[in-house]
């Protein structure tokens, strides 16, 4: 174990040096002069990339962000969050022969050994061990296939419909029957990390695991001990780095998804196919450029809500023939949006032209949508301002009786 610890110290030193070099050395197709141009989007090495606003999920930059590609070990952010949401960290996990047979990178677990789920999730996220991923999947989902179904359902639940999980560790894989591959898009991958760190009920546990600089544990039998070092070098090299995950396979190339906080702004970036060996450092250069682009060009701005005029809505079958309409901003807090200085704001009104009696005051008759560019950022109801009773047989009788009696 002492030898592993010494290797870990040497690895961390080399990682810090190489990452510093990456942050100073431009990738192909760009220069530092171009990047300081203010509003110009960065040129990236990644074939697919996206930068989103963590608060809203709004896309701030995209490069082939909807292109389906393999994503390697960035898969493990979903493996981790599904395990956290469906099992206890104190669960005992027994290793199967299949889990123990996984290729490198591996922890080296053996068939029949038992571990705490907490320990295997640290192995999964810090060292990216493929055998730990399968052991976790089999424990939580009953099988790799069962766990993959849970992963795919979670992806759909959070709005990621261009993602297909086959393995829990991200190794390249395909479904023979339909030809689908283990894959996602840069946009979906960023949304998944956003869910993990900001929206999941287990977000605190996810952050605690993925931010740990190192972790040591033993098998429950007590026979073997292990030490893990966090390979997410961004955590120690970029101010404000929150969480993230690296990945590489021959099919996926170098991949990365990470989150960085700059003041009150939270940026989440995803990179797919960001070079192949020997270009391991391109992903760090791309991350630096994306975060710098977002921080320099986007600021929070408060959008004033407009007092809008509406034509009266016609009412059919009523004692009256129309009612007034007004947008309801009651209870709405300030409308603050992370946006560029010159981004256009559009307001779209959608209201009913004809209402059917009876109409009560305060009924919803449409909505007003606020857009920044093409992105919907807020919606408010349009409500009726008056009451119109229904013209029916009972009303006619009552009206006639009132005429005769009075």
C-alpha cells in the first residue's frame, strides 16, 4: 500500500505539471489573441462540445452538441447517481466473477470478496475502475442489463432522450439487435452532470465522493487494502472547479464533463471526442477556453416585466359578450438571466380568442412567454378580469319572473 501511495504522489506531481502546460499551450486552430476577442466563440479541439448555465440549463455555447457519440468513463457520473438514489452507502456488495473479469482500468477485486458500496463508489469516481462499476451495477440493478435500464430511465426522466446506456463503466458497446451504441450527446452529458450536482436528492453525497482528493479502504474480509487518488485534475488546477469526470476509449477518444463556479455563475461543460493519443491534454485546454468564454461574455441581467395590453376576449353563450384579460405577475420574483449584453428579448402572447360561458374572474385564458434569443426563460398566466354568467333556460325563466313580479 505504501508503494501505491508513493506512486500516487509522483502521479499527482506529473499531473499538475502536465495540466499547467496544457493551460499555457494552445490547441490547434486557435490562439490566445483570438480568445481575448470578447464575443468570439472559442475554437475547440473537441468534435462535440457544449457550455450550459447551471442554474437554468440554458445552452451558452454549442459545437455539434446534439451529435450522438460514445462517452467512455464520463458514463460513471450516471452510474454513481443511480446507485446513490437506489441503495445505501453502507450496503454490502459481493463481487461476481463477471465483475472481477473487467479490463483495465481496474481495482483488482476478486470473486466472492465483499465491499461497502461507499468504498466502490469512490473507486469508481476517483480512479475510474471498471470492475467496481460492474459490481455496483449488479448490486443495485440485479444485473448489468437491469442497471442499464435504470440508467436509461433516469436519463429520460431528466430530459436526455439522445442517450443510450449499455454498460455502467463506459466501455465501448453495442446492442446487436438494433445497432445502438453506448452513447450520448454533449448536451445530454452536461444535463446529466447538472442533475447530479444541483438537482438530485443525493447531490451532496455525489459531490462529497467526486471532490475527495484521495480515499483509502479495505475489503470487508480485511485481507486487502486499497488507496485511490482523484484523477480529476481540474479540481486542483482551476479556481472554482466543483466536480467532473474524465473518460477515454479507443472509440470515444478523450472525453470530459465538469462544472466550475465563477462568482455567482455556475458553468457546466461537456467535451466528446476531444482528441486521441497523444493529445491527452486537449480536454483541459478546451475546458479553460469554454469557462473563460462563458465568464467573459455572460452576466446576470434583470429583465423588466412589461405591462401588456390585450384585446378583450369574446365570450360565447354568455349574458355578456366579452371579458378583459391581463397577465398575472403576482408572486413572481425578479427575472434574472445569465445572458450576453446584446441578446434580444422577445415576448410571445398566446391567448384564447373565444371563451365559453360561464367565465369567472381570474380564470386562465392563455400565457405570456419571455425568450432570450430562442430560449424560453419564463412563462406567466393570462387571466380574465371579469365574470360572465351563462345564458341558459334557468336564467331565462328567472329573468321573465323578475319582469312580471317586479
